[in-house]
């Protein structure tokens, strides 16, 4: 059981939102201005890291450490305090959608979430190029720029727009998710590949997308978006229908009417 009160969650949310907005401002200072020397690779050519990722992460981590010195932080690039015994833990993706960012596409976001053990408490997803900020607190609903949001009530695949993504190392994996994509291709209104799992989940929470699934994800990819979807009235589970979606690598998110229709078709 979480020990945080609603008032504490609200105070923490304000700090998380401020950190996300400040990081977004840093990202926009780099957007469209990256030189070749500011873009690198992480293992495979598709998996990029930029000076913008690093600057944004360092700014977020510095702020969180100053405000919450007893909390652990797991971020995408440099800060990996997984071995910490701290109960309260931040999951930070300073730039989700780096490939989009490098190519000057607007679908990228800052994603920040606080967990108390396995319980998601606070979430912020900020899309600086799009000028939108999503946030949620546990038992406090989900919001987009102050307006409460809810998941889609669509209950038929033929009326649904779904989103997914594909791993960077897709040519090295037994299941690249392409087979799952094909399983929906002829049966849905539309399939989208946005390039940012954080925004995919935020869009499910806002009812813009009817559902989302993806394989081979990390905790920082899904931690914030999962709380948004749940607080917007949706269901978030792993592809087996269980609760191992944070660290298990695969996730399904949708409203009640579509969730099982999506999950039951997936192979992981």
C-alpha cells in the first residue's frame, strides 16, 4: 500500500511537471539544430542518442535529486539506480522518440513517472513541439493541459485506430512484432506507428487512439503512460493479461471494450 497522500502526490506532480517543461524547453533549443557530432548510436544504427537526450536527462535528474534526495532514479541514458533500496522511484525518459527528433518530426516527448514500489503515483508526459502536457496522479484522474481526459469507448476492431511500434534490434529478435501488426492489418480502421510509446499511451488515455500494444519496451517507455491510461478509465496489462507490463517488456493498453480483443490476438 502506498504511503503517499493525495496532497503529497499533488505537490510531487507540480515538481514533475516543472521538470518536464524545463526539459522540453532544452529539447526545443536543440530541435532542428543538431550537428552530425551531436548524434550517436547505442549498439545499432537505428538506436540514436543525441546531445539533447543527455542535456534533458541531466536537467531532470538534477532537479529531482535536489527536490527528492531520498528517491531512486532510473533514466534512459546515464542514471540507472535500479539497485537502490529506496521505495520511491522515478522513471525518466528525457526524449522518447529520438529518431523523430533527429528527423525534425514533432512526435517526441519527455516522460516522467514516480512509483511507490509497484504502484504508479505520478505521471507527466510533455510534448514540447506539439505544445501539449498530459499528467495524472493515482486516484486523481488524468488530464491534458487541465482538461480531464478519458479513454475511447470503442468496442469493435473495425471502428478502432490502434498504435504499436517496432524494436530497434528487430532483425535480431524472434518476434519483431511484424506478425502482430499483420494480424490486425485487415481488421481495424487504422494502424499507426508514431515512434513514441509515451505519446501512444497518452493518446490512448485521451481517446485519440483506441488501443496500443508493443513488445520489447523498457520501464522508462511505459511508466508514465500506463498511469495516464489507468486514470483515464482504461486497462493496462502485459500481453499475457498479467501485471508484468512495467519490466516485462510488453504492454497492452485500451478501453474495456477493446482490451481483450487486442490482447487475445497477440503473440509474444
